[in-house]
C-alpha cells in the first residue's frame, strides 16, 4: 500500500504528496491556520456554510487547489495538497478535469495512484 497521494489535472499528475515525510513545523502551523479560518465558515458554490464539516472543507480546499494549479500558484497548490493529504489520510487521488465554466473534481479513496512515466520516442518518421 502506497502512502502517496496524487493530484491529477486532466489525467496528468501535477503533485504527489508522500505521507511518509513529516511536515515542517511552519507548514503544520499554516495548515492549522487554514483549519481555523475554515471553521469560521466557507462558501461552496453559491452556498455559505457557517460550520463546515471535514468533507465540506475538503471540497472547498480541492476547488481552491484546482484554481491554484490553473493560475500557476505553486506554493498555494502545495499547501492545499498538504491539507488534503493530512486531513484525509485515506485519500489516494484528487482527479480534476477542466470543464466549461470550472472544474469537475473527484476525491478518490479506493484507487491507488500509479506513478506516471515519461516515454521518449527517438527518430519518429
């Protein structure tokens, strides 16, 4: 069983999180501050949620992760990926598909991630 959680955008791996590596103290504190802010309320779609549960926070974080990836905000994407991996220890993959007007996001708990390998083709004619 792998301890890797992967984030895929349109089928291509963007980030991998290794749960076997400990978070730095400042990173852990940042995730705790995220928890505190979300506990005060979040917005999912058009709906304001005043006391979100873990599942709702995960949806909120995944939505923000999709936008961070789309906008090339690497540090935010890493923080959001860390939150998902540490708060949802059974999560294996976050699959995102860019769709008209946004993203379709699936949190996958029952399918291990298999590392993708780049294959080089030489002298194609």
